[in-house]
């Protein structure tokens, strides 16, 4: 079951090189509330995406949080994605676990849109972040 943690309306305008984040999305899985967001980091000629995930009220036990960073071109094409990484240690409530995708070393306009597989007490349910703003590299 793949669910999105929010609704994105339209594609945001591109910003110059720097850092940008999606709005935080929330989901309740296995009786726990999780949050996630997409991040994108750019400098001149370089772009990388990161997906961040955490729990809102309880400590996340090892293996509860999965994150896969994905970097897209402004036209919506998937440029690269990381493998899914799971937390190997506990994370306090409000602390985000994150993983970065591959790095692209050429100029363009990009956004980040990640996936967070979350432990539901018997397996993982994939939830998607909201889209980050576009960023130029």
C-alpha cells in the first residue's frame, strides 16, 4: 500500500543554488505517528537529494525508519535514487533519520521527492514525501 503524506499543488518555481525542503508530511502507522520531508541541496553544478523521516511522540526503535532519497529533473524525470537505508540505532522523538541520493554534477533544475518505508508491526508500508521546491545547480 503506497500512500502519499500530503497533497502537492503544481510545481514550485526554481530558486538559486542552496537548500530547500518540502513541507513535513505525517502518517500514523502501527499506532505511531511518523513525519517525513524531502530535502535538496545545490551548489553551482551539483545537486543532491535527501529524504528525512522520524517519529513525532515516541523513540524510533532500530529498523522502524526507512529512507530512500530520489532526485528528479524539473521536467519530472527520475535522475537518480539511493538504496533504502534503515535506522540501525534508536532515534528520539523529533529527531530525523535521513539518507542522501546520488549526486549529480552538472547544471540543471531539480527537486527531491523521497520514499520512507515505515514499520507497521508486521512489515513496511511505503509513504512518500511531498515535493521539495525546485532548485538550480
